[in-house]
């Protein structure tokens, strides 16, 4: 089977690495990929939103299966594009329809979905520039901190958590009137602040049945002790030690089952991953958000724990026969330390030479994100540069193995969090 993976992050490198374990996998292509995917598959220099060029490659390279990594092509309807093209009728695709991708594409849509299907989440109200006055008055009625969310996709930057009322009101005006976050912020969800600890839940569904992947925890802030700006993710661990069996069964009953049932009831075609961002408050689970893809940096610690042939899982998802598969999970502990460019998540340099990247070993795998190869050099090419993933007897061991490798890898202004796992 020939496979096309769309995306260029460490998540997509991990997909590629995992699919290669399957003896059904023949040629694997990644569009556009990175220096790591180039080593184990073939990169195609095509933008993830250039659907026409992707279609040409699917035809020319006899691709049988497409797996979509990032959310933007999903929100823009790549799955509907492939499924509705008569030249592509035999191509299998993993990813939700455009309608299903609204779970991530619009915060307002996803909040309404949760309320309609009785899925526990923070209380909320939505406002636009026509009822800005009501939004300002609503802020007067709720306690701080104030959670303001741009409705549309904003690359993880559209959520503001603000301690004082005056700043919250100013930010609401900035989003609704002054175009902060552009069109994504023309509708704003204001929601109740939930105080708890977060974890990531990943579900694979063919729209009828579902399988739960290993749970993970990511570290979103740039600074140690979870301080500073939000990033794409600075590290991850799996499993999640504080998630008890009892808690996870509440997650399945109250959140996963009604989510899959809700997709069916609302006619949202969905054959792909549902990433449920959870928060545990007094041992009760609430949904913070849905994403319609796998998480990054979580995928890099989740996939090594999947024992079932991953390609089989992908094919069954796309064909709608997931109920015939098992999901076998390995009881192993993985950590991921993300190495980033200095300055990230704000301005940073690209094009710095990376030295000291070791070969993968049985215990440590290096997944590339923002990297590219020029001649024999590997250069930085993005904010998040590498994911260093290690296996250990426990979290301490896994994390310290990753840090040993991190210390050997060098490039100008390298940065990483030194406290991944501090709270476990
Ligand atoms: P989101 O993009 O909706 O996942 O929000 C980004 C981050 O903001 C989350 O990972 C949480 O850390 C935080 N956050 C979002 N909504 C809330 C909430 N209602 N209460 C507390 N923290 C929140
Ligand atoms: N790790 C969070 C995300 O992928 O959005």
C-alpha cells in the first residue's frame, strides 16, 4: 500500500516511523515533510493547502491511503475534496469531513455540540461585534479569571486568560472591534475558568465505533513551572500517572461515548482522530476543547505505545470497519522533550546548523519538526525543531534519557524546558 502523509511536523515524522513497522506499507510520501521524514520516506514539496497538487501526486504516485496531520487542511475541506473527486474514488482517507472538522474550526460550534450532547465543559456565552455591549456586561457578572476565546483557528494563540476585569474588557473590544486575531476573533466565546490539571485524550473513530489511544500529558508554556507564553507544546509524557482507572472510565462514559454518538446524531461524517483536551477538576473530567487531529508533541509518546499494526488501524478507520480491529497498548513509559529555536514562540531564526543528532536507539528516537537538509547539513527550519523521545522503566528514567540526548545536540540559540514531568 502506498501512503501519503500530509504535514511537516514531528507528529508526521512519528506517523511515518510507525507506519514503516507494518509489512503492508510500501512507499510512504510526506507533503511537505522535513529532514527526518526525508530519511525514512520521500518528501513532496507541496503545501498542505494546495489540494490540486496533492491530487496530482496521489494519481501519479498511485497513493492508496492519505493521512492528514494538521487541522488547517481538514478545516478547509481536504477530505471532502478527495472523497468527491471521481478520479480519487478508490483512495482511502483518514480525517474528518469539513463539517466534522468544525469541532476544531469553531469554538462556538464545539461548545454548542457539547451542550447539545450533555458533555461536561465550562459554561459559556458567545458574542460578536453586534452585541459587544452585552459581552462587556456579561463580564461584569462573572468572577475572574476571564477566559476569552477567538472562535476561529488562531494557531493556539486565540485563548486569553485574564485576571482583571478592565483588561478583559479591553481585550474583548480588541478582538471584536480592532481585529485582533483577524476574522477568527470576530466571534468570541467567553467561558467559565476551570481550575485543574490537563491531560490529552485521543480517540480513533470511523464514525460508528471508536478505539481509545494511550493518554498523554503535554507541557504547553514556554517557561519552566508552566510560566510564560503558550507554545505548540514543549514536551509530553505517556501514560498519565494521575489519571486513575475510575477517572478514565468517567471520561469514556461521559465524554467519549456521547462525542461519537453526537457525531452520528448530528450527521458529521468523521473517519479520523478526535483529540479531546481534558481538564480534571476535583477528580471530575471536563472538556476544554476538541481538536480534529492528533496532538503534537503527544503523538510522539502515544504511537510508540500502540502495539496493533497502525496501518491496519488507519485502513479500518478509512473503510469504516474499525470495530473489527483490536487496539493493543503497550504498558511502557515514554517522554518527549521538545527542542525549540531561541525566541520561539515569538520571533526566531531559521537556517542554523544542527550538530550532534545521534542515530535512533532502542531507547531513544529523534523525531524532526522544523528541520531541513541542505547538502549534508541539517538546518533549523521552524520554531519547534526536534522531539527527543525516550522509553524508561518510569517517567524519571524516560525523561532523564531524553535530557542526556538533548544535551548532545547543538545549534545556535537552542532552547528547551528543563522541567518536563516536574508535576508528576
Ligand atoms: P484551548 O485552545 O481551548 O485548548 O485553550 C488553550 C489553553 O487555555 C488550554 O490548554 C488551557 O490551558 C487554557 N484554557 C482554555 N479554556 C480554559 C478554561 N475554561 N479554564 C481554564 N483554562 C482554560
Ligand atoms: N499539544 C497540543 C496540540 O497539539 O494542539
